[in-house]
C-alpha cells in the first residue's frame, strides 16, 4: 500500500514537472488588443506566462503612443507620447474595496494578486491534493486573474493591465506599444503593439439565429458560436430570451 501511494505521488509530481516544463517553452511576451470607441480607445494587455505575470505585478508596464497618420497622411516623424511616467502596476489593495463590493471579478482579481492563500477548492488539503495545489498555485493565480480581467475592464485597470485613451482625434491613427518594466537581468519579456484610430470604430456584432428547444420548465438556447468567438468570451442570459455578451480580449 505504501509503495503504491509513493508510486502515485511520483507520477503526479512527474506530470506536474512536465506541465511546468511545457509552460516554460511558451515565450515570455505581452499581448495587447485595442478597441476603438466613438470618443476613446480602450487598451488591454497581459503577459503570456505565470512568471512574467508575477514579476509584472511587481515592476509593471510602460505604455507609449505614436501618432502615425493625420488626415490620412503618414507623418514624416511620428509624434511620441508617454502615456504615464510611472509604470502601470496593481493599485494598493485599499483602492479595490469599493469596486469589489459590486463586482465579483474584482474580488477574484484582488485575491489572485494579493491573497495569501489561493488553492483550488475540493479535497482535504492533504497528501496529493496539497502537493498539486502548491505546485500549481502560481498557475491558478495567473489563469483566474486573466479570466477576471476578461470580464471586468475596471478590474483590469486596477491591476495595471488596461488604459482608456481619451486624448484622441478622429483624423489621427496611433501605434501603441506596451513594454515590460521588468529589469532585463531578471526576465526578458517581448513588447507588444497595436495600431488603431477611433475612425476604426464599429459596433460589436449581435448573436443571431438563436434557436430554442423547450422542455419541462426549461429552455435550451443555441447559436453559432464560431462566428463570434473572436469577439466574445462568454454570454449571460438576462431573461426574456435576451443574451448579453461579455467581450474583451483573450
């Protein structure tokens, strides 16, 4: 029995090491998306690995903007603007309380960044469950914080992963660069860029051809997910057969 348990634990540890090694093969980089609105441009970014996420929470990001075109003409010299002289980093925990009271995703984000204990529920927190939880805690924090940011732009701003640029003009287009502030001797993280102007604004597509199957006090709804998967990451049934979609990046 003891040998069997040791064998199971060793297999679990090997599986975890293989998983972590696979994650290590993913390049440390930043991904950014820009969503033009009628009077502003929304930026949201994130890193691609748990380690770069952890260090980014400590050191933050720098954001630059270059005005590339004006009146549909390319400028001879792009006009550079530093969005913020201080790096974008998670705000102090006290600043999260007001939004967290009405936004559950903000609570998840704050717990992922600042929480002392962050383990998956279930199990008895002993033996194999404990080993797995300890080995994957950083991955859990990373994944759930990204999910929370997908569903709450305000939470992403508190985390230092989003920005609203309101200093924009309809006759200009901009190149935004998001650069890691992590010292190079600690970790090299590739920067990211997005080229956009508010003239690119388009209304988000609405789910269409919604089919319904009625059962015993139930209704099953279906629609073509493949067409909209690049716009929305989940949907909310608000009643009266209406669907509200959550969008934002990743």
